[in-house]
C-alpha cells in the first residue's frame, strides 16, 4: 500500500448490510456479472465485520480496521494509524499519523469525497454529520437513501460528476455507502409488496440491482488513472434467522461479510 497510496486513486464501497452468504450464492450462480469479473477468482472473500451496525463498523474502517479475514492469523492490514504495539501493522501497511484514514489520505494530497447512503451519512442531525464530516467533500440527498428504489444509480451519477470535476493531477479517495441492500429493499424484487416486507430474496434482488450499475462507477474511477478498489459489506443482517430480524446483534449472519480488493486498470 505504500506504493499504491500517492500513485493511484482509491475507492471504498460499502454495500451496507450485505450478507456474505447471499453475496457468495449470487456470485457462484453467475448473477453478479459486473462484480464477479473483478472479484479475485470470481468469488468473495469471507471476512468478519468490525462492527454489527453501520456507525460502529465505519468508525472502525475509517481508522484502518477493515473486515478481518475469517481464518486464524494476525492478518496484516492495508492501512493503520501509527501506534506502538500494533500487531497487524506490517511493512506493506500504509501507516498514517492522523486519527483516521480519511484525514491521513487528505494529508497525503488526496481529495476525500463521501457519497452517503444510510441515515448515518445524511447530515440531518448531529450524529448524521460525524462520518461525512471526516471528508473534505460530502454528498447526500433523499434519492441516495434507503427509501429510494433508484438510490444506487443516483449515487453513481454523483460519483461520475465528482470525478469529472476534479483536476486531472489531483488524486481522489472516493467513499460510497450503498444503501440499496438495507431495509426496505422489497421493491427490488419483482412481485413483492410493501405488506409482505423485506426478505432474503429481496435482499438478493437488491444486490443484483447494484451489480447492474456498479460498472459505471468502476469506469468513472478508472478513467483518470489506475484505481485501487475495496468493495465490502460493513455488516450483515438477519431475516428471521434463529428468530432474529435486523442487525446490531451478535449473529453469524451479521458478523460474516463479503470482501474484495482489486485494481481497476485505466481504459486505453
């Protein structure tokens, strides 16, 4: 990462609330063609979330604690704040001297931009301003939120505008929190009704919706130079699993998330 930072643009996409099992099933079934072509080996990596809900997980990720591989080991991190005794900071780790990765990248010359999705990014109250307040520039509007059936394509359009407006020599760190997977998501499943509510199947349909549009985001982010992309979930959620519904609870469906990182090469 010490070679990547300063050379490439950076993209972090959190597919808010996406379950690992659903993501893995859809990739294996060929239902995520645009994502799968970038996933190493065409499959998601299974990881453990750093938090069980959006606010906690993003605070951790912005401090350098991305989801942890779901296998035993010390697992050196891509990014880490400098502090004595860190057992997951290695030679390949990009170490920053600020309290969070976002300000660390800003100090390294990056333009830091947040395109929010769920309520923790909407700036409609004090709490909703904490996470986007870390960035030099942040965007949110109701059309990006959980109630919009076209949230992700609207977010991608804003990302395209951000990239187009940035001077060619300025490096970019773009963060996008995709709200489409979060409840309510019933409207992404053909034939579903508001009365029937959200299901594991509508959750899967929401991921297919994201896949249909994410290629535009990848194209925009690789239009200026090579881009290092991280696409992952911040936490999963339950749909009646063992009697549980929702998240912010300790259940395997909440703690286990899909993760991938890869390079997006610029088009010729």
